[in-house]
C-alpha cells in the first residue's frame, strides 16, 4: 500500500475510510487529525449505540473501537457487528492490558488490540495492515444505508426487501455514495470514480445520472437516501446515520 494510505478499489483510487468510536473528545480529535494527515477519511462517533449504527452500514474500511463506551461497550458493538455479518476489520482500543481482555476481544472477532497510551506510529501501522488484509474481500461486502442494501458482489440493490433495478452506471453512482455514507461526495469525485478517464463525461452527466437514480429510489420509497448538499455535492444517509454521526 502506498505510504499515503490510498488504495485502488473497484471504483478507482479512493481514500481508506476509518470509523473512530471513542467517548473522549480529545482522543477523537487527535485521531481524526492524525489519520487525515495520513491520507485517510475519518468519521467519529462518541458512544456505543452511535458507533454501532455507523458500523452497520458496512461503509468503512476499518473501525477503531474503544472498549469502555457509554450506552454499549466496545465488546458488545463488535459482537453485534459480527452477528449482523459485518466483517469490517476492527481494532479494539483499551486502557486494559490484561491477557484475558485481549483474548476476549479477539475471540469476539477483533482484528487487533491496542493498549492506551499507544504510539500513533504503531496505530497507523496496524490500520494499514488490516487494510491490506481486507482489500481482497472489499468487492464482496454489503453496504447498508437505512433499509437500502447494496450487494456489491451480486450487483443488486434492495429497499426493505424489494429489488431496485438500476443500470450499471446508476449502480456505480449509488455504490460510491453508499461507500461514503454520511459524508459528502463531490461531483468531481463521482466523475473520477464512476466515469474514470472518459473525456466526454462532464459534471452535467453526474447530475443527470443522480437524477435517474433518485427517481428509481423514489419509486420504492427510498427517495430520501440520496441528498443534494448544495454547493458541495451529494450524500447518501438515513435519519439513524445522521443521528449516529452528529457530534
């Protein structure tokens, strides 16, 4: 993996997306600054239930999960993730350095365990290691935004169990938005990842296909999933995800 942290996915060159779940605002801000400087997209949640709602979208490449969290412990968040078949790599973070604590976390499906206070260089190395291990399985992941489920492997979309028929280009646009659920994706980013090097494509093409996509989503009751953020771009989200990521 390049030192910048960038990886090449099936939709083009993208920044690894990291979910930080920690109730200490100082820790969240420090990790957000540091990991962003390492070329990663960082989203933060401040408690267990919020972290779980964000993690269940499947839109993150790795989760940094504190064990001692209000509302729901990191252990329980991890347990719920694995029960829901969300296989996003998880690095547990804790002030406890006992062998039993580490074994419990690994038995629940964690991919690593960091003891506070930890070296930021070691944390970045572990994040990059799990990103490398998870890269081959990325295309098989499911993305979830509310009741909208995107099956990357099967190239299928379902809303509340009902299949949504999309063209390959519409699917690609939705996939990019859902893979960054809760974050704004600019028209230029969509142009690069969906259209690649097609010189004939313009920002207007992005607007047209987002319009096509919205009409099909609206027809099944999912019209609020894809939103326009005026002056910035587009975002896929749900009321639950909005609440989870509100800081």
